[in-house]
């Protein structure tokens, strides 16, 4: 094989590698916007939270997801620069705190960006756009689960709730689309730990969450007596 032929073969192989990598990184068809209830999240950890948690649902993460269960993760490696976040930091500390260590929010954001956000191209353009998008969803687009539940008169009073009441309340705030719930038993009571709202690949509209936590899982929610 001559030099020209070798160059041609190398070019073909390189192109195939790039194609495979790009298709792998883009293998998602919807987004999960997951929020955690701070009190329950703290109760589910063996190490107590350093600061008193608030009675609020705050962001856990925005995750590009695949309806078949093969969610992409760690699509590239980059470090979130706290300086580059600028005035976004104040909003992020409120809506997206590191509940387990409020002295180190940046490591939580960095982990979420690297594990999930890097896989959101082309909908998510870069790390700053990732955080701007979450702020927009939580505040501007009113996808704050605490407020959605409050509008349905479901307040964080530590009362036992029916699963259907929680789901119906959230459906009213998401164009009648089905959320995903995560619960966990602590000290003989089952608490609502997380609520996930699902959106299409372009983040332009809600969809029914494709994959629910299966019955029998330690994170599945019972039909009644869910503490919130």
C-alpha cells in the first residue's frame, strides 16, 4: 500500500472513531430534571447533614436520559470554574445546594456537570449553559416541585400522603404529564425523597417519565402513607 493509500485508510478510521464517539455522546431522547427534598435526603444518609436542612425541594441534577435505560454518562472531562460562574453562583446556592456539605457547593455542581451535563449536547452547549438552563427551568419556567405541590395545598408538614395525590398535584403543574417519584424508608416511616420531571430531548415540553422505579425496589413509593 502506497503513502496515499495509507493516508486514506487513516482518514477513514479516524472518521469512523469520531462518528462512533459523537453518536455515543448523543444517545439520549429525553431529560430528567430531578429534585430532592432536603429533609428526606438528609435522613437517608448515614452521615448527618452538617447544617439544618430546609423544607424545600432543591435541584439534584438535570440528566440526559435514554428511554431504554442506557443513559449516557461522563461524555467528556472538564472542570467547572467557580470564577466563571460569576453571578450565577448566588442563584445556584439557593436552588442547587450541596445539602450534605453547604461549604462546598462547587464539587456537587462539578460532579453533575461532568457525569450528566457533558452528555447533553447539542441541547446543552457548555457548562455555563447547563447551569443557566437549570436556573431557567427552576425559576423562570416554575418547575420548582415545592411550589407545584404548594399550589395543590400539599405543604411540607410531615403528614402521610397518598401517592395518587402527590402525582396528581405534579401533573397539574406539568401539562398532565407523569412524574417519577423516589421514596425511602427511615425509622419505620417512608419519606418522599425525590421527584423527577421529564422533558423532551430539546427541553421544549414535558413528557410522561418513561421509566419508573419498579415495585419492590427499596426506593419505590407505596400507594399511601408517604411522609411529606
